[in-house]
């Protein structure tokens, strides 16, 4: 195969990968149903979540969260942002967000709720009559982002999350950090493919949280 043919194939592969990606903003929903508890819920937990992700304007590293300059100071949009599209040259295009009314903090709370229920805890809020006896769990979202890397034959999507956890459900009040990372190659990155991929990453985060939580 000549170099010219290889270059042509590479260009075609990247074009296919990007053909399913609109240049502008798009929205996908990610959810974590609480599911059934794994046995009797024997203790109560209150969750507090802080989105601590550091966004940058025009970062060289695509793994760093970013928004277009005109949206960079929009805190409501930042709370929903989960990815940034890039073209075959690695240049940033439109962003990917959760739907309006949904935030990354809510999603991570859902992930922690499922992990806790599977370990035997009931999650309550301040309105619950059990709130006074509930143990605290503080979550700090350090990373929660997805990005794409064009290649010769495939377009690689990467998802990375990092959540700092602190509370009595871990081991006393010791803090721990859970991480989830997922990579997969695609010939065509449709929004459906991106959603399925990121949902797998969120599910991996649930499992990492579950492993960090001790049973009551």
C-alpha cells in the first residue's frame, strides 16, 4: 500500500468518525437508576457533592475540561458539561452537555447512591426524619470528562472520572479517591455511541465507589 493510499484511508476514517458529530453543542443524558438494595438497608447516609472540576480556555490537552470563550463563564452550562468534540486536527468544536435540569453533581450523587444501596445503606436528605442519625459522605468531583483522539483507522473516545470521598462509610473519617477510566475506538462517533460509551464509564465509577465503601 502506497503512502498516498494510506493517507487517503486515514482521512476517510477520520471523516467517518466525525460524520456523526455535529459541530455545535449537543446533549446526551446519563443516568444511574438506584436499583434494588442488596439486602436490608441497615444504616443511613447523607451525601454532599461539590463539583471541583477546573475548566480552562483553549487547553492544549483535550483531557482538560473546556468551553468556548463565549460560554466559559456560564456556571450553569459548566455544571452540565461532560465532553468537547474535536476535529481531525485536534481543534475543539462544540461541547457535549447533560440535558437542561441535569448536572454532573446530580449524576455523581446518583452513582454514589447506587453504590451505597448495594453495600447496605439507605440514602436520605435533610427532610428525612432519619437525617439526624445519618452518616455524612462528602464527594468532590475532581475529574469528569470525555474527549476524542483521531487515529489512522479509528477515532478513540476516552472517559475519565476522579471523585474524592470522605465520610464514616469509608473507614472512620479517612478520605479516599476513586477513579474510573475507559477508552474505546469507533469508526463513526454518533451521539448514541457517545452516550453508550460514557454510560459504561459512569457504571465503572459506580463499581469503584462500591469497592471503596465498607458495609455497615
